[in-house]
C-alpha cells in the first residue's frame, strides 16, 4: 500500500459463506481464523489450522420415516397416505386435524392463528464449523465477526460478541472478582491484521467500527483479554499497548492476562 494514497476501506459483517470466505489468513501459518475455536471452547479450544474444517461438508441424508419403512404392503401404504390427508374421504381412517398438526421441521409453526414470524437469519448445517459458531447470534444480536477490506483485499479481522458466546473469555474474567458483574460487557476476542497491512492503522479502524456496532446493540462496555509476552503473530488479542491506543484502560492488572475495558456511549 502506498503511504501517499490511503487505501479504500470497506468493513464487512461475516454472515454467510461468501463473507466467511473473506477471512484473511493468519500471519502465523500454524494458526487459522477459519478453524479456530479457542475462545468458544473454554478448555479444549484451539487456534491451530485444521484443514478438515475447511473442506465442504456433505449434505446429510434424512432418515426414512418409520411409516415409510414399515409400509411394505402397497395397500397399507395407500391407506396410510389417505389417512395422512385431512381432505381424504371420510371413513378412510382418522383424519389429521390441520389446526393441531405441527411441522417439526418448522419451529415457527407453533400457532396456526398467529401471524407468521419472519424466519431468523441462519446458516446451513453444511456450513463450515467456524461459520456456524460465528452465526449463532445472527437471529438475536447480529454478526460476531467483521473483516476489513483495503482496496477490496482482506486486511484485518475482528471477532466479538456477548460474553456468553465465549466461555474462555468468561473463565478468564472469573479470575477477577472485582470486575463489575452488571451490566455484563461485550468482548472482543480477536483482532488481527495481515502482515502486509501492518502499520496502516487498519486494526484501529476495525476496532472503532466494532465498538460503534456494539454500542448500537445496547452494550455499555467492551472488554478484551490480551496475553502479555506472546509472539505478535501468536496472540489473537493484541497487546495492552494497542488497546490503550484505542481508548481501553486496564480494568484488572495481571502479569499475563490483564483485562482491558472501554466504556461505550
């Protein structure tokens, strides 16, 4: 990037497979944002690259229903079909009341008299595991990750969300009973820029966008948990000095995992 010409910045929410594909590579090739569950799993989560997470998943084939397996007699199969049809001729069997029937595959069909609720955003069961983790809040809080594009090239990545979405962050926070319990903060678990994008202020711009987003979602504060002494390319949460440069203060001092906090609003 030329120092004389600032790059064109675009910030994208990760909400589907096309935006998930924009996640930039980690500066350390042994780690990978696309297969990391370090913050989502308190004890066994890993930052390491897992190639099997990046392979397309096969579409699961539905199991045949017990009725379909049992109906080997063509005359019984015809009878069962007519019984399942509420408009079938009376006397063919007990008709199904369409007002009592519930489609188990449609969680919204819980009241036939209520207006149909809009289906919440989600991703397919065949989506990559990390995308499904990032998509857990789509129907409630919104995206849990953003990618910054510099001249249309992925240059920085940030993962964030409610504390309840990240058990490792909660476990880290539990070490400091003096931290305020209410209101619970949002957390930023990962901020990273690609090696070529370092020094351009892109991570700073992305953190500011995330904080603005979290404030709009109603959070009063945001916390992050950097690791002191880690190699720059091995840490997912930057350094205390970086967080201080973007308005965070030390809320709980520690030799290894200090808590950095920024009030919002």
